[in-house]
C-alpha cells in the first residue's frame, strides 16, 4: 500500500522519551560505512523527491547522485538517524519539516549556511515559514525542497459544485446533508488536524495552534468528530492511497480528505473527482532537506551545499512540478528553465499552474503540519476514541 506519510509507533516512543528528558541511545551496532568516491552525494530521501534522470545534476555540479529511496514514515526515519547512525551513511537526508527538532536537539544535524545557496535568494515567504532557522548567522536546520497543501477530493459534478480555483468549505465533509454517509476520512491523527482547520476558522472550537493542540483542544476536536459520526456523516476511514482511489472510483465516497496525487489519478481515469481549493485553509506540509553532523567531519560541506543549491534550482523545480504537481521554493526558476529548454506548451502550463496553486494555497493562515507532534500521545488517544466510537 502506498502511504504519503504516516506516524510509526516508534516515533511516538521516541517523542515520549524526549519529552521525559531521556536520551535516545544508538541502540543498534553501527554499520560499516560503504566507501564512496569523494564526488558522490549520498541522499536518503522519499521516492517522490527523486528524479528519474540525474544527468542534469551531474553535468551542472560535477557530482554523482546516489539516492536511496526511503519511506516517509517519521518513526522509521528517526530510527535510521538515531539508532542506526544514519549520518555515517548519508550526506543529505529528507523528511517532513518538523522532524529536524529532535535531531537538532541530539546534535545530529549540521546547520545549512543559507548564504552559500544562491537559489535560496528569492524564495517565497511561505517557503521561509517552513524553514526552521538555526542559532547564529544566516543558517537553517532544514530547508523545504518540495511541498503541497492537502485538502479534500469531492465529486463536483454529482454535488453540483465548482472546481478549483473556486473555494468551497470543509463543511462539505463534516456537516452537509448532500454528503451524509458518503464521506471518508484518514484513519490516522491527520484527521484531527483537518477537522481542526474547519473548527478553528469558524470559531466552533477555540484552538491556539493546530500543530500543537493541548489535551483539551484535542478532546474537543474528537468530540466534534464523534458527534458527526453518530449523526451518520462518515462512511469509513481509509488507510492508503489505493483505498482513497477505490472509494472515489466505486462511488462509495462523494467527498474525502485526501492527497492531490489521488485526485490526479482519478481524473486521469475520467472519474468525477475535483481537488478542493478551500475557504478555511489546508494541511500544508513540506519535505525538508537536512545535513547530518558527520558531513563536517568528512569534509563534505562544500559539495553538500552545491547539491542542495541545485535542488533549489530551476531544473529540479520544473521536473517535480510536471511529474508530481509539487510546489518547490523557486518555481519561477523552474519556468525559466523549461522555457530555455524548449519544453512544450502543456508542460509550461503545468508549471505555471503549480506556481499559481502555491501562491493561492500556501498564503492561507491554516496550517503547517509538522509531520509529528510534541503531544503525539494525546493526538493518538483522541483519534482512537473517535475510531472506536
């Protein structure tokens, strides 16, 4: 099953240990680091961030790319970095934006020098919002390199609703007779965050920070979901990409929280599946680049900064916009690159549309999803209560 992101039990255990002030020990015997030529950049990153062809990177930087595909499971990522000494094996690692915090606290990250990244200049304000700065001079613990703003999929024709960019409300999922009994939600704690977007915007529940809800705030969101569940609003909870697609394809769901690639695949099949621009806001997430502390000891900081700068540039931005529909920090450079390379009008239009999507969606106040939560155990407790109600 394909998951865009998930919170493993191991992440919960790690967060609990950190909250209690207990050190996170490197529990497993370290692996021998494979010898690599000095011109190789070793990346541990989600497969959706990799290019099919790295020849442009190699030509422009004089480096070779060795990309190891990884799950976006936060627990597995943290385990690799902490228990398996991941920094001994990789020059760059990538995961959801909030994961930097635990690694920085453990001294496992090297700050990225923003002054050495010429493509960083001109990054949009919303990109900078998802960039955790490190103490001291202009440096960051991690840098977004692709991102998206999740909302929900809906059967626009059946429901007689307009498609994007016309905005519609999350109310369609939670409290609309037209969709009652035909709504699907995420089986994981992300369901709480999406509901909280609706509740916070309309002041139904007083929530200070969706990314760091208090126990009482989590409880109030779960109570709302339980009340709507008992009213018959929801049909099911899904666990994977494939389930999301099947629910839309089979007509079981007229609306569901979900990921844009699901909507794109449904549309490619000719299904009635619009992806919402919303009134209230989005579950905004970013995959961030991080540099393990061991890079400095290996004398690899120059080539790592060169690799990161390339990933912020036009060639990468253009390709990822077309293949994944993801926003990148400098889509303006992506469009310039594609024009200079003589890309066809369809691909140029796609890059322009992705850039416009970013400007519309990421400027909404709600909300940046950290990838994992300081109060994860409470989120999981309240999600279980909703699941079992």
